[in-house]
């Protein structure tokens, strides 16, 4: 990892910890109507993935230095942040997880989309508040998008959980 990436990741982790400390006493989804606990593993996945924002997109990319595609980003983050092995294409990853409803979304869950006229052709990591991190080929960088964004809302397919 380059020194710049290390400093950026450290800054993002510190910021996330500061925000979490200001957020209350327990691990509860901010702004939720219920008290569904947020998974510590899910939080670790989200915090780690935030450090990849602005990483270059690369088709077939599996590490930040070379660039990442959507499934490469998920594989990398899940392994590094949670020690979980989820591998393959977005469709392969979708087959490995436990199906849950969109209303059960928690940070760290994976969201799947049909962006190429085939099922499960894109995947992102849900971070909370209707947002997810993904590595789209459009604009060529890892970024945060919203589930209610017109493009993604019309292509949304499923949610999968891989822990807890």
C-alpha cells in the first residue's frame, strides 16, 4: 500500500471512529425506526471500504494498487476487513450469500443490480442511510451512490448477507 493510501485510510478510519463516538451509546442504525443492531463485522467492512473511495476502476481488478472492479472490490474488502472469502463475479458472489429483504439492509450487506441486461451484473457494499460503495466503470473511480438514484433504483435486484 502506498504512503498516500495509508494516510488516507488512517484519516478515514479516525473520522469514522469520531463519528461513531458521537452517534450514541450502542450499535444502532442511525435514523432507523427500529432498534435493529448493526453488526460489528458490518461496521468494519464499511470503514475499510471507505478507504477505497477514489480508487481507480479496472475491469477484472482485484487490488487497489492495480484498480478494482465491483466484484474485486467486494472480494478485497471482505477478506481484508472481515476475513471472509467471497470470490468470483458479482453473480457468483450473489449465489454465495443469504438472501434478505431490502427492508433488512444493514451496513456491510451487499446490494446487487442488473446493469448489463443480466442478473447480478453489479454489486456494491451497503453503508447505511440508503447509500452504498461501488466500483462502477462509469467515471472510473470507487464512489458512494444512493439506492434511490434513478439509475440504480430501476436496476436493483437483491440483497445478500454473508455474516451474523
